[in-house]
C-alpha cells in the first residue's frame, strides 16, 4: 500500500452512488439541509464518516449526527417541526428522528456516558461532502475513542478502529487521543497491540513514542497495589455481557456514580436485554 493510499481521506460516501430519487438518500439529505438551514451545529459520524476516511463502504440503516449535549432538545425539535417522528431513546446519550423506516441518530455522548461530545469535536472536525451536502465530519481521534468501547456480542467496532489507524494513523493527534482515553489507556493500548497483529508490515504507523509511553504507564500501574474494591469495568465495553459480574458476583459497576457517570435508572434502561440503539 502506498503512502498516498494510507493517508488519503475524502472518499465519497456510498450513498453518493445512489440515485437522487432514492428515498433514503433524499430523506437523509433533507435532514442535513434542514439542520444546516437552521444554523444548527452537527457533525456526521458513523458509516458515512468511516467511508469518508477509509473508503470502507457499508450499507447502513441510519445516519449518525453528533451534537453538543446542550443542543439535544433543540435538534430534536427542529427535526420534529420538519415532520420527523422524534424520540429521546436513551436520554443520557441518544435520540432518534424517524421518517418511516429511515432513522437519524442524534448523539451527544456514548452509551457508557464516557464519550461526551464537546467543543474539541467541532474544533478538529474535517470538512467533507455527504450526499452532496457540505458538512463537518467527526474527527478521527474522537471516532477511535468512541468506537473503542463498543464490544458487544452482536457488534464490535474493532475493525473500524484498525482501518482508521491504517489510513490516518500517521496524521493523528496522538496526544489528544491519549488525553481522551485518560485512565482507560489500557483500552487504547489493546487496539494498538492488535494493530501490529492485523498489519505486521504497517506497524510503524503507530509511533514508537506512543507505544513506549503506554507500555511505561502499564508497567507503572502494574507495579502498584491492585484496588481493594472489586470493580468490573467490563460494563464500559458491553452493556449486557458483564451483568452477572455486577448482579451476581459482587463486582461494582464502573458505570455507576461515583465510579462512572450514570445513574441506576440510566443503567437499567440502557442494559435491558430488549433495548436497541
């Protein structure tokens, strides 16, 4: 793979290939135009952003729009007034706007409440075109951060992260990415180790200084006494697979305040087996 191939961005999203009359394309483009015309700040993420950065094409049931937390109600109201059916699906991070079977996810955080959208998302966003509309695209660093905590049985975003690192790793703001993960640095380190397994010939994309910094932090943490409290941080990675740990085996749930950022009600609603994003 050439240097140009590894760092190129701006691939056309796969919906660009659809006819303008395609209903899904028309509805999504309409929503983008409505929000833009209302001077409403948003970033495009999800499958569209992945295609923009990597060229990986994936048919998707929705379009993900990332917004600031304080804009959540206003964004839903704008789309509701335009005829979309809206819902506050998970009020701690996600709402939906639907037009028939087509959905728009309005996102201001992550399911585990760690990945809150802030001004830095917008400051470092990239300019692009989605469905022919000029928009702002979620920064790669924040995409990696938010995707890193998605490890469900039915959904794992690890391949997306590896592809983002492959195409954009040489140009990442690694310091900002480290700051995003903070105390959860082991999660980032796990993906960087895996990158060297997935792409042995490309492992130099990950800076040695970053790997050494993370490994030094791992050694330092491992040398200290383990926490006395039995804590399960697996719930930050999967909303259901670690339920036995916190419900039966006596581990504290890392999502629950004061350890995390969620209330018991939010956890129960988010972790219910029938809940769907």
